[in-house]
C-alpha cells in the first residue's frame, strides 16, 4: 500500500518541488494552502508535511491541535533554508517528529516521508547541528548582560514616571475645570498622586495578571500530582483551566473587597516581575510557578502597549466628557476615583462668626487660604470659603 501524504504549504512552494511523482510508494492525497486545512484533511492521510512559515504561528497551533486529536499521524515540519532554530524548536514542541528545509533534494523528501511512516524521526544531522549551535548562542547570556538588561529597564522607568506625573497633571486640570476649580485650590500636587496611580495599576495587574499563570500551574500540577491526578488533568485540561481560573477570580474578588493591600503590595509586583522577565527574556531565572513560558517578548510588549492605550482612552473620555459627579456620600466616578484618588468627604460646615447658617456639604480639599465645598443637593454648586472663618465636622452622608 502507498503512503498517503498531505502537504500544507504557502506559496511559492509548489507540488512539483517535492518530486513525489517519481515515488511509486507515496501518494499525495491533498495539497493545501491554508494552515487550518491540516486539521480538516489529516484524517485521511498517514504523513503530513506542514510549512511552518504561516503568519502569527498558525502552523504550530494547527500542528498541536491536530496531534491532540490524531496522535498517530506523523508530521514533518517544512522550514526555511537554512532552518532557523526557532522554527525547529516550536515545530517539535507542537508535535512534529522531524523537519526538512524547503530547498532539500527530491530524494531527501521521499526518504523523510518513508522514515516517518515507518515510525522513525527525521532530524538531518548537519541541519540539526546548526540548529543546536544557534540555540547555544542564544542561551549564552552572561550575568553582566542580565544586569545590563535590568539596569536599562530601571533607567527606562525614570522618564516613564516623569511622563506619568505630567499626564496626571493634565488630567487633573481638565477634570476639575468642569466645575471651575483648579488643582491648587484643593491643595493637590498632581505629581504626588503618582503613588495613587501606581497602586491602581498594581491592583489591576494583581487581579487579571495571574490568569497568565494558569497554563504553567496546570503543567506543574500535571507533573507533580500522582498518576490519577496527572491523568485527570491531561484528559480534562480545558476544564481544569476553567476551574483554576474561576478559583482565582473568587480569591481575587475576596481580596479586593476585604484585603486589597495584599493585591497591591504582593500579588501585583510579583506578576509585574514575571511580565518584565518575559519581556526581556529572563523567564528561566524565575521559580517554575512564576514563569510565563508561552509569553513571547514581542507579544508581551504589544499586549502591554494595547492595554495601556485602551486604559488611557477610557480614562481620557471620563475626564474630558463626563467630568466630576457627586452624590450624598461623596464623589462618583469609574476610573477617576480609583486611579487618580479623587474623593469628596461629607462634612457639616459652620461659620465662626455665624455669618452663614450651618450646612452640610462635600469637602473637596483646600489650601492655606480657602476650603472648597460642593453642594450635591443644589446641582453640585461649588463654594469657596476662607480657612479662618469656617469649622468642619466629618459626617457619613449629606442630607438633602
């Protein structure tokens, strides 16, 4: 019986490039141009040749999903010429049992197909040696180089902090401008609110960041539990991931309600360190439970930039369009009250000379000369009174 083969390759690769028409024992059943065709057509073949140069790693994902569904199929990775070590490593990790470069001879293609069909692997000696040398050169990161990377990142945070302070100063002016108040009127130094911003960022990272550990935690559980536990996780990996994610969501919600300081000061910095290590390629230096092996530096950087842009856009919309809002208990708002620390305290205001009646207001802040109050019961009308002529008593809520 002939060996049934499937070829999944991008242009300009052609079927004639493989020379299988002269091999009587090899029958090319399908020749496809889309990476997802591997999963659709693999049921009817014995061996598949898959071009790994599809965009965005589509070939690796389809190899892994096909191997999970059809563990007996034999997949040969078709790499660039000469083969790059990243292509070979990712293809073998996905489940391929060999690789061959696109410029190989026709006889070598036929020999590789026969070897895979007979249960062997196909790792050309010369190409494999080149790949291993390339891998070794990438692994040669000295202690001084690691230190240099960390110093570069640390120095890069200095202008970032300055830019954040300038951004917060602009937001405060625009936000308070809706009610005719300047930051200086309520004693706010926008640069000092960087701490509030950083704590909010740490809180968000702490809540959502641990979901990136789920794959690592499942791998650790699968290798660390007994045979029964490991087998269950292997057979129900998606379900185990959902259970683990739901568990963390419940824990994070409880901490956010009653012990958010744990998220801000402990969990957030740990996740940030893991993300930083993934971005600069130092994941292997972390404990196994804190590694994000699947997070690639370029993808991590792009993801972080995307999240920051979305967050800034939402924050800017609230600042420029919505403006400050108040109720009887204090300031309302979404991101502003959490990220920028904008608050209003209900108080009873009494004049020392009894020039004005005793009244309940929201205290926004003040400086050495005046206090700024807001009346939530009168369309958020702003009052500015002299510091020396007023006394305040803190209450829970303003009565309208």
